[in-house]
């Protein structure tokens, strides 16, 4: 489990490219959703398949709206309520040693979360089962806690929550992330990275259809391969030969 405050902006992009954040429709919608969730002190779910920009969009929105009051957990496989307790203890920077008894631990967390308003972010939420989601609900439902909770994860977190009416009824906003439409890809890529600035839009369309499939993470991987290929081959611009070379590196993307 990783925990703490929001990461630096240059960590948002897969492969840590020297790239720019682009105000796509999805990014702006997420900004509105996060603002509404914070205003309501509610719970929100950003979900969808891997690579569509859930984490990046949520982080960038919170960096703009609530950078000083956001505390973030990034989960690993099969987290339990105990894991979440300890993750929150560390993310909130609480002093001393964590309590050993769950009831004492919960009392400490609730007291801390009642002192001032905070935004709690649970990333990679698809790893959680019912009991872990239930634990977040337990914290949020407490009358004294002053929090908003944002889950970002794969389709499985949507399925788990929807199976449990007690949990699903608490969610203020459900936001599904999908592939970027081709027209938006063509408009976004030149702004995303200078590599694509002079590239024929039809070539961008062809790459998207063949390998990227409107997936933001795929595009960052392709961009990284392109940059490496240009350096290796001494090229100054994207060519079809370079694209073919990159395709050979992509395997089953």
C-alpha cells in the first residue's frame, strides 16, 4: 500500500514523459465531479478499464481544488480493513504507534477525521472486497467525521458496490471512464507532447486504430517508444518506418 499526499504533477503521466496536461472533456468533467463531491461532502466513484486516465484526472482535479486537505491511499491486491486503518494512520501522519485493537483504532481515526474537513482518496479501489468498502462507509457514515471520499478503480469496484445497496446508495457521483474518441485523440496528441505537433493527423488516426485504441496509457507508451526510436535512429521527426519499428516493440498491445 502506498499512502500520503498528492503526487507531483510530473508523476501523473505513465513513463513520466515530458508531457503536458490537456483539458480534455473527461478531465473537465472530472474536475466538476470532484468539486461537487467535495461541496456535498459525499462519496464518488471514478471507474473503468485500465489506462483511461482515472487516477490522473482525479489527482489533477484535487491538485487544483483541494491540494492541502487531500490524503491518498493506493491499494495493492486484497486489502483488508486492517490495511486501510494502517494506511490512513500513515497518510494522516498520526504520531506514535498504531493502536492494536480495532475499536481503539477506529476511535482514533474518527476523532482525527472530525477535527477538520479532509478529502480521502482510495486509488486502485478495484482490489477491495465488500468488507473494505464497508469500512469506508463506516467512517463516512459517522456523524462526527468531516470527510469526502473518492474511489478510483477498475470495473470491479463498480460491480462490488452495485451488488451492495447499502454501499451503492451512499455514492454521490458515479463516473465511468471510457476510450477517447478518435477526433479527440487527433486534437489532443499535439498538445499532449511536442513529438506529435507536426505529425499528419491521418497517421495519428492509423496509430490509434492499430495500437492505442483511444487508451491514454497506450498513447504514453507509444510516445515513449517513439522518442527512444528517434534517439536510437538519429531521426528528427516521426516517419512510417519509425511507426513500423514501434509496432514491432509493442507486442500484444
